C-alpha cells in the first residue's frame, strides 16, 4: 500500500509531467480503425521518414495525420527548442470520439442507422 496521505500521493503523481512535445487532434472525422492503419505505418519512425510516408499514402487519415505531425514538430521546435532532424515518433494513437447518428430510409418504411464515427488522434515526439 502507498505511504502518505491521499492528497500527498496525488500531488506526487501529478508532479511527474510528460515534457515530450506532442500534438492532439480532437473530433477528427475518421474512425479509429481507419486512423490506426496510418498511425501503425509511422510509429517509431523519424519525422522526415514519417512525413514522406504520409505524403504518398492515399488514405484520408494520412492527410489529417500529416498536418498533426507538422504541428507536433513545430511545437517541439518553438516550445522545447529541439531540432527537427533529431526527432522521432515515440507514441501515436487514436482514441474513440463521439458518434454522429444518422438515419437512412429503407424499403417498406424501415430506417437503418448510419454511424459517422469520430476519433481523437495524438502524436508524441521524442529526441533520439
């Protein structure tokens, strides 16, 4: 069991901030499954290779991820003072967002549901 008062334990846990540069896109209009195909291709790669992969990937999620990666690189250069050529993608993941429910009319008065899924995409960079 942890030692100390509950507020002290929380204070120590919250003091450990992740200082790695990152960028997050909320409510991206792409499903998590489709975003993960693109994110799996660039995970662990250096940023120049990742940008090249995203530029020639035909999926819609790649254009969204490319813009997000450029934002993370700019955050690293401006906020943390890191060089772009020394960076690699330490983490990248997509979490489930809200789903828009729409209705499609079908034969004999029935209605089918169309689910337009969203995701929250996060990219975390680190130095080599």
